């Protein structure tokens, strides 16, 4: 494909896609690049799970809060 040049990885959890789009837009507007390909995802990995655990917002049971609502 002949794609080369600037490559960057952004890891900002849920906002990775928005941040990559904004970085691409800023680089276009500043004239640093004339074309960009941007996108984002947040894969469920041990790194991500550890981050949610450190914020104390991770539940070891899948969808347990949803199951509790259904039982009520």
C-alpha cells in the first residue's frame, strides 16, 4: 500500500478514538501532515482491567449489576 510516515498510538481508555481523531485533525490543520488515517479501540486486556480495578469500578462478575436489576 505504500503507507509510511508518522505513526502514533494513543491509549486513553474510552476516549482513544476521539483523541486520535482530534490529533489527526490538529496535525492536518497545522500542516504537519497532508493525510491521516485515524481510529480507536479499547481492547479488554489485563492492562485495561487493572486500570478499572485501580479506580475501584471493576466487578469480577459479568453484568452482575444488570442481573440484580432484573431480579428486583
